[in-house]
C-alpha cells in the first residue's frame, strides 16, 4: 500500500524542506491531498513562499501525515492536467468544490506542488 493511503482524510501534513540559504530544516504545517502515489500541496503565497523557493532549489523533502514520515522528492506540478488536478483535489477537500463549479480564488491563484512519494 502506498505511503499515507489510509491517512488521506487527515487534516494536515507536515512538510520539511531544506533552507535554500541556511541549509537547515524548515518545517511547516500544510493542507494536502493524495492521489496515485503523489501528495499535492497548494501555496497560497505562490512562488514567494519560502517553502516553494526551497523546493525549487532542492526538491528533497520529508513529509509527515499522522505518525508516518517519509523522504520524498517535491517539485512544482507539471502544467496542464497535473496542475489542474492538484487544484481540484485540494479545493474539493478543503473548500467543498464540486466538478462543474468554479474553483475557489485560493485554488485558482495558488502554486501547486507535487510530492512524488516513491522517490525519496
């Protein structure tokens, strides 16, 4: 079973990135959604968020959901279907979005990030 499959309904994940300037661990609590071996995040702060800038510099991350923690690779979601799906998944989980409706302003304006759980 893929990591976190049973924990998909948890409210938060904890993402640890490597500081692009300090090289030190930087941990945040963040909303997440899971699908097909990928964990998706949205940065409401867009590319300005420190954690997004850290991932752009170094994609090695640790992700914790519940009591389970794994090493993984993070990246900006690919334009097109992956980008759209990340926005839909998170908007559905946290903002009650339904297909056929417009995404929330948060989901439309955020930067989507993908974490490949099989690539630690």
